[in-house]
C-alpha cells in the first residue's frame, strides 16, 4: 500500500505539472479577422487584425507561420490600431501606429509595451505563390494556425478571401477545416469563413476553389480535373473531418464506463481474492513443517525480496545440503566501528541432496567459481558493498552489487516458474487482466486520437507501443519501471489531445489503469498456498505479540522468525542469546541490514574501472565468491 501511495503521489505531481496554474500575467485573443486579396500573379496580400486582452505587463507580440511559408511571407508590417476590432480593408492610415518588427527563430516579433489593456493590432504581409492555377480551375490552400505555435485558443475568427474581380458565387466554393467551423458565406467578391473558436494546438486551414479566368498573370497547368470535381473531392475531405469529430461524444461516453469497469475489477481483486483475506488464520505448526523457501515465496506471492536468497539458503540448510553458522566479519570491514563483528556463513556439505534445478542454480551462483568447481563456504559479506574507506573502489563494488542482483533476479524467476508449474502460483490470470485492460485503453486512446483529428501516425504509435508493452509484460512480469515508461508515453499522448474534456478523461483513465495495476497481484495463490499464507499470518501474529515461546530452541523456528518478522521487530538480547543463531538474526544486529546499508553507499561508476558490462565477477573476504553474466512548428500568434 505504501508503494502504491508513493506512486499515486508521483503521478499526481506529474499531472499537476502540466495543469494550468495561475500566473502573474496572462493574455487572451478575443477576436481575429483575416482578409486575403488574391492577386492575378498568385500571391496573397493579407491583412490581419488581432484583438488582445492583456492582464499584466507585455513587451512582445509574435506571429508565426508553418515552416513551409517562412520564405514566402514577405513585406511583413505590424501596427497598433487606435480603435478595437476594426475590419481589414477599412483601416485608414490615421488609425495605424507603426511598430518595430524583427524576424527571429522562425517568427515575427513585434515590440510593444502594454499593461492591463485591450488592444487591436494590425499585420500586413504578402504570401508569395499561394495560388495554384490549372486550365480548369484555381485553388488556394492556406493554414493560418497550427502546431505548437498555436498554443492559445483564438475566439471569434473570421477569414475572408477576395477575388481579383467579381464572379458569380455559384462558380466557386471553399471549405474551412476547423472543428468549430460555421457556415461559409459567399458573394460576388469572394468567400467568408467563420469559427467561434480556433482551439489551442488545433489546425485552422482554408481551401478556396474558383475559375482560372481571373488569374490573368499566371501560366496554367493542365489538369484532367474539373472545377466541380475538385470541389467535390474537397467536400469529401470536409465530410470526413466532420464524421471523425462525431466520434468524440461516443468516446466521451465510453471512457467513464471503462474506468468504472477497471475500478470494479480492482475492488473485486481486493475483496474476493482469498489471499487478501487478512482475517483468515491457520496453523503455526504448518510454518515450521513446510519448506522455508516455499513459505517465503508464498508470503511474497512470488515478488522479489531482499531476503529471498537467504530463504533459499536456509531451505538448503534444512535439507542438509548446506550448514549455517556464525562467521567472522570481512577483513575489510574491521576498521568500521559500525560494522558487525559477526555475520552469517554457509558451508556446502552435501550437494548430492539437491534435486531441483533452481537449487543447483543457487549453488552454482553462491558457491561456484570461474572454472566450474565448487568452493565450500559463502560468507554474507561476500556480497556486501564497499567499506566506508574503500571509496576509490566504489565502481568495482557497484558492479559487483549489480551482478549479484541480476543473478538473484534470475534465480527468483526460476523458483517462481517452478512454483507456477507445480500449481502453487498462477500468473496467467493477472497478466490476462492487465493485457485486456491495456488493449481496451489503447483502443480508447486510438479512437480519441481519430475523433480529435490527431495524426494517423499517432494512432499507429499508440497501438505499437501498447502491443510492445503487453509483450514485455509477459516477459518481465509486473515491472514497475516498465509501467512508468508506458504510463509516461500514454500521458504525453494525452497531452496532444485538443478537446479539453477528452483530455481530462484520458488522464482519469490512466489513473484508473494505475489503480488496477497495483491491485492486480503478481500471482494468484492456489488454495493450498492460501492456507500456507494463513499459517504465516498466524505465525507472524504470534511474533508481533512478542510470544517468545514461538522460538523455543529450534533453528527452524529461528529461521522462520527471521524471515517472517516485521521489518523493525527484534527480540531482547537475553532471549536471543539462549537460542542458536537468534543472537545474530533476531536482534538489532541483523546481518542483512548491514549488507543493504553497504549497497546504499556504494554508488560507483558501473561502466568504468574494474566493473564491465559483461563477463563474471568473483570476490571473497572469507572464502566466498559469486558468478556473474554478461515537426513542424506550425502557425499562430501570441505575446510575452
């Protein structure tokens, strides 16, 4: 639960870091009117009026165009207007105050000095070679706002195209590709497009088709397409955009239902799984009589744990393969006043008693050397990190620690696989639940991207990454690092959505998925394993009550008391000394704690010095060793 809370808080911090936060200053663009006069030579003479409301002090305006327009936008001028919301084409020189303009880093920057005001600004420029002319028709397509440069919603947008000379309105037509586009208006002079809002990060694009007879200064390109045919094709694209937008409401209705389904499954997994019924109890005697490694893995439900290899060694001790005793601390720790004077030492006495593959793997790992022969002892300090005065060798000890943990992970997976094969654990159901949830979430994200007019490549990336995640989920089981990477990708996929309500719904969906993930166990226990966990719960309860009769004078009880006691639980020294090994395992001198502490301060450079990325590592202070293995920026306007 503690890990879940920490993960949830970290995700919320990441979420809030992308949420709107009240700032000392802000601005809004309340009205935009753009008028483009089509020239007979194919250029556009463009006038734009942007009406800003400033809250705070501002010193710059910027106007940015798609990258493909940069060399075609010429003669750019900027003015402050003396009146608000003036219409381009009807602005007199007496109403225009010239401003200083510079082109830098792909955008035009205008110097201003405004504080808490509402002001209209006038831009004038020429867009070269904007018109394509064919023998049957002419077309002009202009993207006015798109991409990262369009980081603010623009209210009340009007875009006009004025023909070189009047034409019958029935002979031309056009389209505005904007999610809120209103009905277009035509008269003999041209066409008008309107939208109540051009959403931030969306695309506002226009296309206009008209007879080529008015383009008197341009050569005509042959085309088999007719004017009516070109308009019909563009109409299909426009209708396709509208049909995609229609899916937004559908996906908005689906996401809450899927979230509810995920949360219901999470609740069922918490309430209905017998392994999570904390009120169940069993027999303490079963804990003593059952293999220590089996009981430990049942208690951890197959999850990795720092003490797992000790459980494996104690299991070998109880089978007679290995003998355990108190051993002297490593020589290199003798100058450390905080280091223990004694630690655990294991001696290999009879390998022939070993049957399981994972047991042989452990012996080869902890009692093996490079040439394949066996050494006879393993001292716990063999795997400790650097001593406090060995900082120069931190890189070497960091590599040793890394190799040891990799070997431990491989061995744990071997034990888990053995228990799955034996039927004690079931990992297929949890993986199926997470896989289905991932598939459903990827489908919803894909529909959201499609409906929100995001790129098809974005949909392909979401599906591809989700399938890769599912594949790695089955290979690496429940890896938190893998989860964080996948959630990070999906979070940034959410950020690209334009529809604000849909954006927040996808955030909520990710949170629901994380809740489900942490409620799905790594493995589901069989009923025999559940009864074993019940017995561990009873044994641990007796320990928590400081019931020293649980210890008696048997090493089996001491071992299990050490493996299953609470992390900060210890026994009085006078009690522990009366029992073999208890003075070392059950008091504040836990030998594993010192090893962990040494790992914590061992933070060397893993890819330099003695540590390498492959090969094997051996080291011994007291006879022990272990083996190792080998876009486009878009267009828009703003202020700062």
